[in-house]
C-alpha cells in the first residue's frame, strides 16, 4: 500500500492533527491508573508521529510504537531523538504486526476508523490480543457513525491557516451507504521557490458499537466499559461527543 501520510506527516504536529488524540490518550491513561492498572510495558498501535509513545518513555515506561507509515515514523524517530528517549519503533501493518508479547497495555487511539472493513478491525484486535499478557488492558477509541455524519459531514473546512507558511484545507464527504467519510486534504506550503500544493485523501469508516463489542468477545476480550471522552458511560441514544472509548481486558488467547 502507498503511504497515505506522505504529505501530512511533516506538518502533522504543526497543524495540530494529533493534539486532541494525544490529550485524550494521556487523560485516559491517568484514569486507568487511578482505577488500578499496573504495568511497565506499553504497545502503541498506530503510533503516528509518536508523541504519546515518547511521553510514556519519558515517564519511565518501556514502549513499542507500531505504524505502517514510513513518513509518520520518520517524524516519530526524530521526536524521540530530540527528547533523548528510547522507543522501539516498528514499521508494520497493525493488522499483522509482530511486536512481541507480555505487554501490560495496548493503546490504539485515533486509528481504528481507518480500517477498511469489520474483518480488518477484527485482525487488529487479534494483534492486540497476541501482544497482551493475560488480564491486561486494551484501550481504544472510535469516532461513531453519528460523529462522522454530524461532525465531519459534507463540506469544506480550513484546519490550519498560516498565510506565511502552511495552509491546510479538508473537503469532507460522508456516505450513509458505507458509513464512511472521505476527507480530501489540500496542503499549501511556502518554500524558497514559492507556494506548492500537495493533495492526500483519507477514508475513515464508522462501525456499529454493538458489532465492535461482539468482536472484542470473539477475539478474547471482556469489555470492561464503554465511555465518551468525558469519561461518562457511553449512551448511544444521546451521543453528544461523537466518540466512544473502549476499555477491554484480555481473558483468553486467540
């Protein structure tokens, strides 16, 4: 597969595409620690530019970060080198990555909506199961179908606008037939030879949360809780945030 983040990776941090996910990840980690999670080994599947993985390493955890995008991992390695932290980076498809075993926590944030089908989602959950020790925890989030329809919707959006350096625009198109949103990014950057444009298209898919819960059970997990980003019990009939957070525990291998 072509690297779908070639254009976005170098500006990903500048334009803040990962800010909300990183903040949510760290808040969620703090919550599960307060709820009794213990461990030292963390696997970050779909680690992107590695900001969360670097934070874990800075705070004394042994971290492995996996991502399919060579461009995103290049940014992650540069960030780790700049901070002087050690992270085990692996370039691999998270549906079949072999990152090792005996992890105490697997984190998959802002990633699973990019899987192409419910079967691909199941394969990622199987990867997480193989990596985890028994009775250890899996954390992940999903933008709901309602969230994709209402928050991404159909229309153009200026994500970042620095008229001296970088402008990023997104054109969103949501399909009720496929429960998927196509986001066409248009990136303008100013360099020594003037402005140049790059285009990138990403497709994110929504999944019925009941089906996700059934997949977790099939792949050896027990669903501990499903929350919204406010850490309230997720209510599918009053979905105000458009995002669901799953906390699951490995009960058996697959």
